[in-house]
């Protein structure tokens, strides 16, 4: 059985959530199994459960999405020790149950093992190789966590650009269309035989001395620029995540 702990925001920190065999729904709604009181988290954001000898997580069609180590979750995804999970702006870390032991118990607690080859007797079998392997695994996990923390931070920063950028781009585009329609309506009511009225109809609608269509276009361009910056950061985060998987792959679990 694994567990998920909240890393941030700080006000959501508390006891770690134990992953059980039954699907546990995580979200903002009051009827979920794990309630996260954060406005960016969807009402029914994600689900976690125990599947055999590992734990899995799945996004439930949330608005802001679910990320594991900076990668979007599309369907059930296996959780591994040290994984960083992002539910919108809430950041979690997955821990495996370190109390679980392979069948037969911990080999380091079984006492002395000896064998005899001809007249040569050996004492306790050396565990140097195993200790070196464990040390290497811990080093890989620490390096992965540090690098994936950076990836998760980059994704959060990217969302801070993309979400407002999309809103501004949409607002600017709609405002521009509305301005064009208003200008057309105004021009259709003009008496073409009155030069003064015609001249006034050709004057654009202004706000604080600035043509409204220019303001709308400026807002839209600002939104597109923010989205572009966010996309560049997302691309950089993706490359960093790929580099982490290449430089610090999780070692395979040793056989029995």
C-alpha cells in the first residue's frame, strides 16, 4: 500500500492519503474520498487505487488536468516511488510502503548463511553488491526527484501564462468582432446625402481616445504572446523530462 502526501500549497498539508484497493476519488466536491479545498482542483479531479502489486492514478476529465512527473495522465498510470503528481496547482508526492517485504522476509534478518566447498568454509555471505545496488537506486531516486521537481515547477509556470493568455486572446477576438459589427450598424444608419453625418460615421468608436478595434486587437495579441511563452516553457519542460528519463531511469526491480 502506497501513500500520497501534499507538498503544496502549504495550507493543504496534512496526513498522507493511503492508497487502497477501492478507487478513491480526489477532488474539491464534498462527497469525494479525499477532499482538496483548492479552487483550481476540479470537483471530481482524479482517482487512485491499488492494482495488484502497484498503485495507479487516473484523471477523471478534470479542467486543469493531472500530471505525473510533468507528463499529462491519459488513462490509468502506474505510480512509482518518488513520483510527483500535480492536480492543477496542488502538488503531491507518491511514497511506496517501505514496510512491505518479499516472501520469506528480509534476507538481512535471517541470520548467518554458510556453505562449504571442499575444505573451504565461508562465513556470512557478503552483502556488498546488494548495498551498492541500494545506494545506486537511492542516488537515482534523489536525482530524479530533484529534476522532476524542476519539471513540475516549469509546468506550473507555463499554466500561469497559458490560462490567462487564452482568456485574453478570446476576449480580444470577441471584442474585435463586436467592434466590427457595431461599426457596420453605425454606418448603415447614416444619411449618405449629409456630408457631416457621413464624416462622423467614418470615425471609429473610441475608448479614452483609442480606437476600440485597436484595443481589442492589442488584447488579443497580448493573449497570443502569453500562450506562446507558456508553450515554449511547456516544450522546455518536456525536453527536461525526457532528459531525466534518459539520464536517470529507474533501475528494474531485482529478481528474487
